[in-house]
């Protein structure tokens, strides 16, 4: 029976290990302060370095029996468990505050005396150099969580960015943003305007930024109007060139060149008999001749030259000159008149 009971106990313990490991993973280091000057004060009026632990699950979990340490030598896997325990500080049992409900946090005083209370641990915390702090399970064999805290100023903390330890990203928080025992509102704790005011209290950065924006806009305007002016000058030059050398004479030259080319093609095609004159020209000439013939515009050329006399008066001066020198004959007796050239038929 004893063997059966021992075997069942071992099987039950093995079955509980995955469950316990999953529950241990729900416990996280959340915020650490190494230089406490004006921050959290204990029940005796003293100020100590402190660490905040969070239960990120929605289930209740008791962290009593777990270990906190700042000694890196415990990472040696060959180190025995008793030796590792000597270099750690155990979270005592018997305090209801160690029974963390879902999303609950608890703060432990470091570098203190455990006799002062269950939340006081003897874990050394030297804030003058980077501090490594780790959380081990109740067997002092499994590392649950750890973080290396940089050198912090007075009342500054090193905290996870997201609430309740759900993020692996940490940041340094100023004294006015420290939140011991409550959720870390690091992502919405300070607006951009407030941060700008804090980093630039005298407004020099704002003035330089405003002047930079103004000069940048002026530079853009200068570039735009320079390019626009170059474009307009180019357009004006193009107009002047067009006005000085119009396209119309060029067009006429092209038309004349095409006409000469056409006539040259006619000569090459029909031979030199047409002398470069198009057949359409021949047809037009013949048509005009026929039209003039029908309208009696042409002379009737019978082959006989006819001369029809016509008094043009070309010898009127001669008649006038000889009119006074001719002898006056009696009317009863006149000498026969010799006909002149124009009177000949």
C-alpha cells in the first residue's frame, strides 16, 4: 500500500508540474526603483529600493515561497540548490497580501530587514551600477522572470511599458510618473505637447522649428517661380522665332517642291514629248480652244489674206498742210484729182 501511495503521489506531482509552471509564468517583475529619495515610504518612515511584482493572469496565485535575488552567480546550472538558496531571499508565507488575485500587484522593500515585515527582503540593491534582479520559483531551480535595471536617477523607476507586465519592453520613468502598487500607465502618461513643453521649456526649439518651416516654404516658392520664369521666357522666345520666320513661306516652298516633283514624275513617266506638262493641262487647253471656236472668238482663216480699207486719219496733218497750197480752180474747170493711198482699194 505504501508503494502504491508513493507512486500515486509521484504521478500527482508530475501532473501538477505543467500546471505550476504555467501559473509561475503569470508572475512578472513590473517596476523597480533603486534610488528612493522622496518616493515610497515604509511603515517605519524609512525609504528603501523596491520592486513591484504583478500577476498578469485573471486567476489568483500565491507567490509565497518564491525567491528574489540580485546575484548573477545563481545562473550557474551546476550550482546546488542549497547554495543557490543562500544567495536568494525568500518571500515569506503567512501574509494574505502575497495571495495575488487576477491583475493584482505587490511591492517589496529591498535591501531591508525581513524582521520589519513580510514585505521586507534582504535582497541587496546597489543603484550605482546596473542591477540584475531575478524571480525564481519556490524550488529555487526555475527562473520565472528577470531584468537588468540601468543606473537610475533619484526617484526614477525602470518599468514595463504595458500594464501588468504583459510587455517585454521597458522604459525609464521620471519621478512624476512612478506608480508603485498600481498599473503602469506608461503609454498614456504624457502627451506629445506635455513632452515638448518639458523638453523645451524656453521655446527655443519651437522658434527654430517655426523659422525652419518659414525658410523652407520660401525656398520652395523661389524654386517654383524660378522654374516658372524660365518656362515663360522659353515660350516668349518661341513666339518671337515664329513671328520672324513664319510657317507660311515654308509651306509654300514645300508646295512648290511637291509641284516640281510632280512635273518631274510626269516627264519621267510620259517622256519628253509632253515637256513636263500634265495631261490634264493638255485637256484643259483643248477644251478652252473648242469653247472659243464655238463662240466665234477665233478668226475664220480660209488661207486668203484680206485687207479691208479703213480711214484711220493718219494723214490728217498732210491734208491740213496741203489744203492751203492747192491752186484754186474755177468751178467750171477742175483738174482731175489724183487719188491718194488711203483711197485705193
